[in-house]
């Protein structure tokens, strides 16, 4: 347990050092978040892009799996991106803080033309998308309204989970699409993907296994036998932090013996991820996304902040995509239950989630 917590903390410490990578038509974009605006000196030699910054970042390194780039390394104030064979050009910019987003180092690696000559990338702007005159592959987000069909989730005198999660997810979908995001829904009606709970959760998770998927967001409503329980919390995958119990993960994983077994399997997966550096990088991105979502939700609703946590949720165990699970409030609470029943309150929740996702994608 201590070893896992240490690794999670190490992963968290590389949030500003590990890059986000987007594949667009004509180029690959690598984005490093910076603590502040700074100067940059760039040198491209052979298969390396070296950027010397006027600040220091946490040390980090790892592989990159996108056209034109194979690895990155951060050491002090130097960022190095290793180019794939045949790629010899890159365009580098440092973007200042803007529209609620922090400073960023943007490295564009143009695709090779059929003649083997690199095409020029779009000049970076304050968003990850290139200029509107360039056709691009839109970032993809998978939204998962929890439960549905044969599994209604939590039920109280005020709300039913499957209905609330679907309504909120549809509102998030509409807002993201309005900003040019390609949104995939695990369900758009009151249905399950498979009558077997394990197969249902697997089917939802597999929708995020596409290499072009930027984030997987599962939306749920919390419940407790204690009517005083309230607040919003956001999870990314891992073993529960010290002092947590497994009741929530078991409930969201199907409840009863099924939920216990799926939680056991998910916990085993968390243990197996310990030695996987790519999975650790994914966890760092998941944590970053979770923090952005939690912060936006608390600011928008004024709800009690239950924080960002880890637990073994079966549906977000996918080791290739930043994935989070949000508990948007307690339907069992005599305060939050009636609030969740109000369309205007759900709209505030949806807009906060959408804005946080856009922040994570580096989009306006």
C-alpha cells in the first residue's frame, strides 16, 4: 500500500512535466503545462528537439506514442522531445496564461508528405486546435452516464441516479460539441449495454480504448445511509487512500457479490499497474483532469468539497486513457437530493464539467 501511494504521489508530482499529446491532420502537438510564462531557446538537431526554459520543471521522462514523436525527457529547465525516424522539423512556442489556462510550452511536429518532406504545422494559438482554415481531427471525449437499464443505481424520494446522470451527461455533451469536441456517449437513453454487469462496464470502458480518445468521464450520484452526508467528489483509478472503505466502489461496480468481485479484480489491476510507466503517466493525467473537474464543480455549485480521491472503480481501470469518475452529489441528502432534481442546478453542474474538460484539452 505504501509503495502504491508513493508511486501515485510521484505520478502526481509530474503533472506539470508530463506532456499532453494530440494528433491532428498534418501534425502532432505536444503540450507541456508550465507554472508561469517564460523564455525559451530551441534547438533541433538530428532526432531531438531541445528547449531550454527560463524556469525549472520536475524531472520526468517517458515514451510517446504518436506520429513523429517517440519520447520526452524533462531535466531542470531543459525539455527534450525525441522525434521518430524521418522527422527532422518542429515548431516551438510558449503561450502565456490566458482565459483561465496556465502557460504552456507547445511543440508541433509536422507530418511528412508523400515525398518525405515535412509539412508546416499551423501556428499555435491559445488553444490546441490549429487555425480554422486547417482541417483537423477533433479531440474525442467519452461520456458515461452511470447505470441505466436493468441497473437504476441509487434511488431516493427526490431522484433516481440513472435519470440524473443521463440528463447531466447530455448537457455536457451539448456544451462540448458546441466547442468542437467529438463526444461519444456510452448511452443516450435509459438502457444498459449488457445485462451482465461486468460485461456492461467492460463495454463502457472499451469505448475509451481508441487511441484518439482524450478523456473518459463517468458521471454518478452518491448515496449514504447517513442523511447528513453531502458534497461532491471526483475519483481517478487506484487503490483507496488510507482510511477509505470500499462501499462506494462496490456499489458503483454493481453492488452485492458482483460488486465485491469486480472491485477485487479492479484492485488487482491497480496493483499490476505499479511497474507500468505508461500507466503511471495515465494516472497523472487522470489526476490532473480530476482536479480540474472538482475545482470547477465546487466553484459552480458551492457544494461541500469532498476532494479528489482514488479507488478501484471497474469502469475507469482502462490503462490507456485519462479517466475519472464523478460523484456529483448525494441523492440521499435532504439538501442535495432536491437540488439535483432541479434542471437549473444540473445545468450548472454540466457546464462546470464541460468547462473543466475544455481546460484539460487546452481549448477555449
